[in-house]
C-alpha cells in the first residue's frame, strides 16, 4: 500500500497564488498608469507569467525529452 503524502495548502497554492497576484498587479498598473514607473511595473509583473509558462511549457519539456 502506498503512503499518501500530505501537503499543506501553502505548498500547493503558494506559487500559483503569487503568479496570479503578480498578474493582477500588472494588469491594474497597466490600466491606471500613464507612463513611467507604472508601465515598467506592469511590464515586469506581466512578464513573470510568460516566463513561467515558457519554462514549464517549452524549456523544461524539451529537457525532459532530451534525457530519455
């Protein structure tokens, strides 16, 4: 029989919550800013989900395929 592993809610939802929060901050900042620091903040916050998607979607999948 397998032992079930128990993970806390923070271990499961911590990173997705952080990416969601950064996305929200980026969208609101981009909506309400008029140039300057607000646009830079929006760009950085919205680049994080793209980088995470690229890492887990393409780069990591390619590395797993190469190791087989």
